[in-house]
């Protein structure tokens, strides 16, 4: 039975840096589409080699990326062949194309991801890349729904997985987290606590003194 995963693609060129072009719709809704630009790292690899990296601190957990990296000079057809994105600006382009899976990184191997799964992602992302190259500026990433991946066909060409270190979203950028308070507020709060302790100690001493003055104490 096929597993559901979300296609994603990020480009890296010399002028605009990292740019996500297609991202899972649930990350867009949560305002966390940017995590794919930070978590996608690596040098160009073969079409059958993918990096598996777990994401931590996202709106849904567990979550892992399985992506490959392609690189091509702008004067050829670009990543993905003749039907792939084309950059006419004369720059080298690196593309991270892969899948977002709702599972820990250690379980990704059990899905049976194939080269065809990543080729499907490349085909889905190609129109968005062509839009990016034509715009010559950053564009809004397109949200995508999940697709079925994985194969039980023993003749399918499986991907070679390479586990990478997890990428963790900083606490201050996670949803529902309270922003850090200014230092002035923290100092004032600490002063109030100290004053409260002093008042309590003085009250205890006063009670002890009054009890000593009572007859027959």
C-alpha cells in the first residue's frame, strides 16, 4: 500500500540564494514553509541518492525530508532534463527536490521510495521553476497536496538513503510559543520577587516577637 507524502522543491542560485517553489500545503497554512529552505542542504548527488533529514519543532511531528540535489549550468536544459526548469540568467542552479513524510527519519527506509517517486516530484515542480526563472526575482511558493509514494514492485529502482543530522526550528519561531520578554521586564520581575521574600521574612519575625510577648508563652 502506498504511503502519502508531500512534494517540495527548493532552488539555490548565485543571485537569490535559497527559494522554495513548491511546499506542502499544511506548512504554508502554519507559516512554516520557510523551514524547507533552511533544512535543505548538500552538494549535487546522483539521481538515485537522497538525503533523509528529520525536522523537529514543526506544526506536525514527526516529520522528515527525503530529497536529492541536482546542479546544472543555466545554459543547458536545467535540472530535470528538457522538461525541467530553465534559467536564462547565466547562473549555476542547484535544486533540492524531494518529499516530506510524516514519520521519523529512521522509518523512511521502510516506505520503499523509488527513483520514479523523485522524478514525479521533479515533473510537478518544473512549472514553478520556470515561473521563478522567468520572474528573475523571488516568488511565492505554491502549496501542494500529498501524493502516493513507495512501491511494492521488486523491479522498481529504489533510492539510496543517507541519513543527515536533524534540523531543529528555534524555539522562538515555533507556533504558539510566547516571544522572549525584554530584559527590563525580567529585571523588574526579579526585583518584585526579592521584595516579596523580604516582606515575608519581616512578617515572620513580627509574629515571632508578638508571640514571645504574650503571657505564659
